[in-house]
C-alpha cells in the first residue's frame, strides 16, 4: 500500500531567524519513498539537508522576516502490515547489550529515571521479563494517563505525567520509556506520521504522533502506550532519547507558529502521487 504523508507549517518571524526542521521520513524509509520529498519554503530560501547520528533527516534554513510557509508532501510505500507482535522476544542482560544501545538506558531531559525507579520496580518488579514486561508497562501507562490535548506543555516530564494522569502522546511515550529504562530495557523515543488505516478515525485533527521502541532480542520493536494496539502505516521521521532530541521545528530566535497541518492517509490502490488539496 502507499501512504500520503506531509505537513504544512506557517511561521512568522520578526527578523531573519535560523530554523531546524525534522519533517521528512527517516533515512531508514528512503527506499520506500515513491518520489522526491523536498522541504518547500515560500518565500524561497536556501535549504540545507543533512542526517544526524540517529539517521534523522534534518533541514536547516534561515526564515526571512515576516511570514514563511513550509510544506512537505510525499508518498511512502508500506507493507500494510500492523506493528510486529513478538511475545517470545527476550530481554538481554545489560552486559550483553551492544555499546551503541547502552545510552538508551540513561536518564534524559524528559525521562528522569532516577525519580521513577522505585515506582517502576514496585509496579513491575514481579512481572515477566522481555516482551511481556514491556507490554505490562504499556498496559499500565495506557490506563493510567488520560489523553488530553489541553494538558500539553513543553516542560512536562515523565514524572509529571505519572503524577497528573493526563497528557498527550509524547507523555505516554516518555513515561513508558522511563519505566523500561528503570527495568534495564533500552528504550528510545520516536515521532512521525500515524493515520487511521485499519482503525476508526478520531475526532481530533491528525498531529505528529509519538511512540517508542524497546530493544529486545537484538532488535528495536515498536510499542505505542497511547493507542496500545498495533497500527498500520506508521512512518517515523525521527528517533532520539526523548522529545528534546527531535522537535519538528526548532527556532533559534523569536517566532510564532500560526498554521499547522499534518497529513497522513492511505492512497487508493495503484495511486503513487500525493493527493492534492
């Protein structure tokens, strides 16, 4: 199946302002792209593209004073299969983990494991290891946090989400990641495009989604504590330790985001071009 993904942002800057964008499908999905996926900017300015150490495809530009419209539209081929479920995937002991995986056991900006360690072990210390343990964490976070767009804020940490019991998809991910790390399971934050293929649409407008990956049995597996069910057509554009590593828009100066739309939808069979709007 083919999936139309993209976004449209409108940014107003009082003066020329450097911007760093993470909007394009991750480098691991480049072979699935059905065409070019440039970042388009109006008025036109030079756009520099590069990849960071996590394979995230970044764009850097200097937005002029005034209003700038930034857009992306492309088509990604997808298997049409839901996220993998492998209950037999086992947890590797810390001494057997690859060195490049070890940083995902550490605390990070929004995942303060040192403050959640006792809670994690009290809740899950008697659980089975491996996949069943990660699933138990997702089950708990899914029921413990109520989704509420009104409770989103940029300073909210995993502990805040646990204590308040309300938040958005990044809060679900941060809390689940923190619990995994407390229990010696490497976990990393993911963000990208998730539509409604195979599930009933939500009344909420489509936004960038957040989920996480846990390292089990020598592989990074997808888990989603907010929806807590395998999804079809997930296209990530960035991975990191937590949301601080992968904002879709980082401004190095004053700006106002006055327009924001995220697009992700399955295309009719045989269609490989983005839908026009």
